[in-house]
């Protein structure tokens, strides 16, 4: 019998690569996605395509009006704000921080893991996120690991974050070698039908594909 694990799947490159990696090493993976009012909700369609392709259980949790209020104030959830352009490491990218998003999602995912019968929970935070997002840093993951170990009987839930100390470019290389179909991912924050190419997320994605030496299939489709 395969060991069960729950993975948080946004539909982006990082979490999609993570899900493929977990599946290929032999886990029984269940995926959890969140509709938290993000302007780039198109990522959830990408998540659906991934789980359908791999034949995985997939649940999308919609945040109600009250819950969306808790994660408001970000350029990703407030369409009145402009999504900042430029490099991901630039200070203006802090406008894309969604307050406490990962702690909320990990807490909900831990409850789902217990229900699913899994003792492990994975998310795709990586080193490129450390500058901007507090809940993607090693210190946060270490603290959450301790919390999750105490959240249930017999050792609780083990938090897995295998990309924590590598870059998105490194992740793209892993995905390339695993054969991840990146056409089934979505990265752009702008909330448009096609990637804007200038938001921090798009710039970082372009760097990743250049580093991996492969074309971005979303841009190839545009051409």
C-alpha cells in the first residue's frame, strides 16, 4: 500500500513539479487547492488539468466572503491595486504578499490530511520566495513543522518542503527531467488570459526556463 501524502497545489510551476515528484516516487497523493479571491484564479484550472492527468484526488476549497476579508489588502486579492512589475526580488513585490496565506492553508490542509489518513503534508515554497514572503522562509517552515507535529495524536503531521533551499530555476530543471508538462501550469499574477510577461512572477518564470534551457510552452502557444 502506498504511503499517503497531501500536497498544496496552486497550479503554478513549483507546486505542480512537487506533485509530479511525489507521485513518481510512489506516494498516494491527494491535492488541495484554494480559491481565496486571487485575481489569477486561472491557476486553479491549471491545477485541475494536472490532477486529471495524474488521476489524483483533488479538492478546491473556496473561501467565503468572511474568509476572503482575512486575506485582503494584497495586489493579488484587490483588483484596485496594480500588480507590481519588475524582478521578483525587488522591494515593490511586497505588494503581492497575501497576509498569512500559507499558515492558513497549511492549517486547513493538516485537517484534510488527518481526514485523508495521511501523516505527511507538502508545499512548494522555494528559496526565491524568501526575500518577499515570510511564510515561505525556512524559519517559518521549521516552526510550522513543530506545530503540525503537535496537531494530532501519535506524532501529528510531518511537513515536507523539498524545494525550500533551491530556486525556481532549479525546480524547472527538476520538472524538465521529470517530464512535467508546464503547459498545464499558470504563473502570471495579472489575472489576464495570457501571461503579461512583466510582473515579478512572469519574470522569474522566464529566468527559470532560460536556466533550464527549454522553451516556456505557454509562450510557445502564443507564438
